[in-house]
């Protein structure tokens, strides 16, 4: 992983930790960026950044970390509501 890619992954992790309680891991394997969030022992959320971008392609630019963090946060919120409240 290049230094630039590492810095971008850590920026995304920092933006997510401001909003989400739990263990957050942002990792890069080849061209894939994977975000894993462990909120509780029975709750594991994992998403690939390319999937998030393709689902919301008109809203996300690849360079704006805040937009990416907002979309991941909203998707995580839906995941939690579906899993525990409905």
C-alpha cells in the first residue's frame, strides 16, 4: 500500500470514528478498499468501497472523504435498524 493510500484510509477511519461507536477497520487489498465495523459481538458490518460508490455513484466523488463517510454512515444506520429494530 502506498503512503497516499494509507493516509486516505486513515482519513476515512477518522471520519467514521467521529460518528460510529465500535471498532472500525479500513483496509486495502489490491484495488479493493474494505470497511469493517464491529459494533457489538453479534453485529458485524462489512462493505466494499466500490459497492458503496456504485450504489450512490451520482453522490460520491472518489476524492471527497466526507461524502464517502456520510454514505457509509447512512448505510450502517440502515443495517443496524434492519438487524435490531425491525
